[in-house]
């Protein structure tokens, strides 16, 4: 189908069903004084669910989200939902932003106006972008693939078609984090002639360093990374093992229980953000719940976790990327990549160490990220 306008409208039946479920919860117990040590804290979750049931108003959030120009188009048989906001400068650069898990296209909600209209936010109009933010296949308002193979590389090929065939750009920029980092790197590897540059906030878990047999060949920074990443996987990586091996089993519980879904997502938002253990320090209750609602109202938590399985079972190897690359490193991100590894595998032309922020960079520190994206792409713009 051609590109069509899209407007979010969740049916009353879905919202009424959610209310019914939130009024009939069977809570588990919790080890006394364990807090978040063994998973999502019971008292914190009860407090948020009480707000969700009695004070959260989806229709207000829905109206707020619909202020963006949204579209859908069928690519490789999958409906792809995306935001497309035009820049306000004289020569905006097209920029596709790719989110990860367990967030959604809303990861970039706060930086869209900073990039499309920098002059209104302390920047220069010559740094403006046309911003395109798609929902990954199986996430949010995009379609749910029901056959295998939708990994980072496959999605990157869909994004190339979206930007060129559907939207008519001949060259463009790309940025991403989490799964979005992988998609962006495969986009540069598979279609280097289309990319003006790529901007990343992480590179995921570097498996080649974890499995390196001869540590003498690694830099000191890389040896430290191997140690840190191994410890993180053993303590925090259980979700990744499940979603990479048996996502279907997990999907039954998370698709049926809004409280179970909230617990699964909140634990990651807290652990991976620079919030000092207090979600309310970084996110409002409405912000947290709207992210959870995107998964609930579209019933896509199961299809989103399948991306982990596909990336573990069908992803082709990725060689060195020659497209100019900017790296923005946020100190509270999951496991910080070694610069030596990044420079061997990417054409790093800008490396920025940020003063604060965690894994959900655009949600936590939108101004810092927007400033770095503008600065990185400034010398790469075509006049």
C-alpha cells in the first residue's frame, strides 16, 4: 500500500478490559525488605498500578501522541508505523531514528522537536532534520511478523526501502540505541551508499570479546569490558536468555496480565536508567505508563521479544563499517563499549563521553543527545 496517514485510536473495549483486569489482580508475596533485589518491588508496583487504575487517562495521552505526523506503509508484507516530522531549517537532513526494547518509538518523543526545529531550542536552523521514527516490526503500531527472519539485518533493509522507495530520499542519516543500534549498523553495512553517517549510543553486548580465548590480544580496556559484561550477563541477563530461547512461553503471561507486563518493563527501566534506584527521579508516572500502554493496547509484548530470538538465531555476521560514525557514551548505560574495539570495527569520527544518563538516552537526557547528533552531522551535511 502507499504511505497513509495514521491516527492512534484505541477502542473502548480494550480500555474497559484493562480496567477490569486492574480491578482483579492476584498479587504475589515478597521476601521482607528485599526491595528490588529479586525483581520488581511489590510496594512500588502496587503504587503505580493504583495510579494506573484510578488516575491515569489514556485518552489524554493518545491526544498528545497524535500531535505528531504519523503514517503507515506496507514494506515486505509488514505494516510499518512511523512518525515523519519535517525540519524547519533551510535544508533539513533526513534522519531515521530506531528504538529498542523495552521501549518504543516514544524513546525519541522528547528529541523530535529539538532536531526538527533547533532554532526554537537554543540551536541553529542549519542543523535541522527531517525526523523519521518507525516502530520496529512486532512493536507498537507496526505489524507483527508471524514468520521467522525479522532480525536487525532484515529490518535495516526495510528501513532502506522506507527512506528511499516510500519517502523519496536519495541519502540520509541514521541513529539508534539498543536494538536500534544494531539495525543502524546493519543499515550502514548493507547500504553504505545511502548513509551520510550513523550515530550510536551503544553497540550492544560484544560477543566476540566475551568469547575471546587469548586475552593477551585484547587491550586492557577490552579485558575489563569482558569482565564487566560477563558479570552483568550473570546478574542481569536472565531476561535476555529467556527472550532469545523461549519467547513464546513468556508471551502468554505478559500478554494476559497488565501487572505482569508492567513489572517486566519497569525492572529494566529502573535498572538501565541513571535514576539512582528511583524511577520517579527520571520519569513521571504518566510517562512510564504510556510506554507500558503502547505494548498493552497493541498486544505486542510477545512479538517484540521475538526479535531477541531472531537476532540470536539468524543474524549474519557484521564486518567493519566504513560509514562515518558518532558515538555518544552515557555513563550509566548497561555495559560501556571499549573505544579500542569501536575504532577497529567502526569509522569513529566523533566520540563523546556524556556527564549523565543511562540506556534510554533520548528519554533521560534529550538535550545532551540532540546536541551531540547536531554536532556530529554538521560537517556531513550536503550543501
